[in-house]
């Protein structure tokens, strides 16, 4: 949990993603996960549309999700190699906690779809920040399962898309810092 020695800027500066396959227990309990999701929902949302939804995948249903993903993958790719199948089988069972974030846009709104999609991404990022603030590590994955209609249909409607699988747990080892862009390569000052 956030404590007096940890400032919000330190949290932002130290957050890094963890590999879900390298996460271990403990994960968040139900109250901690609910608090994280409440924080994630405090995201920019032009028009107050809430163009996203969170679906918690409880531990006891993870093997069913694994079976669904694997079956859908085999149906789409009957010639898949053993390692591909094993990766699909393991996908849903990584890390102690899993939240599926769905983009649920409102096509009837005057708010552009692009702005709604940006809000979805911000909600995912807020969830990762909330996990870090609670002392956990998070990992945001997409991959084949995020784009498979059969997987999406298990969570939502045809107009929705899976924005990501957010895995949350404790790191099994120290997280490595990855290379970050040089600020000078991504920041400029506009001059007319």
C-alpha cells in the first residue's frame, strides 16, 4: 500500500510492467482488487460514457478460460505446433489475478470513437498504476486471445473488443528496467 515514505511521483517513476508468467502469489485480495478497479475507473472520459468495462476472472474459472482460448486457437489454426498450443494453454493461468478490460464504445454518441478508445487505454494504465501503488506488479497483455472473436464473445458483445488482459501479482524476482526513450527524441517545442 501507498505509505508516507512513497510519494505519487516516486510511484509514477518506479512503475514497470512485470511478465505475467513470472508473477507469483500473493496477489491482491478481493478488497484490494476492488480498490484498484475503482482507481482505474477514475480515468479521463469525455462525455461520461464509460466506454470500457472490467471483467474479473476468478482463480476457479481460469482453467475454463484456458480451455476456451486453446479450443478457439485450434479451430482457427488446426496446424498449430505443440509450443503454440502450450502457450495458449498457459495464457489464462499466469499470475494470481486477471482482469479483462473491454473497450465498450458508444457508437450513438457524438464523442468520437478515437476519444473513447483513448479512455480505454487510460483505464488500463490506471489499473497498472493502482496495482503498483498497492505493492503489486501488473502486466498488460494482448496477443492472439485479445483479437479472437470466440474469446471476446465469452466476455462481451460483438461491438466490444478486448483492450487487454491485465495480470496482477507479486514479482518472482526483481524487475529489470527496460530501455526508455531519450526525452529529446520524443519531445519537441512547436514553433510557428
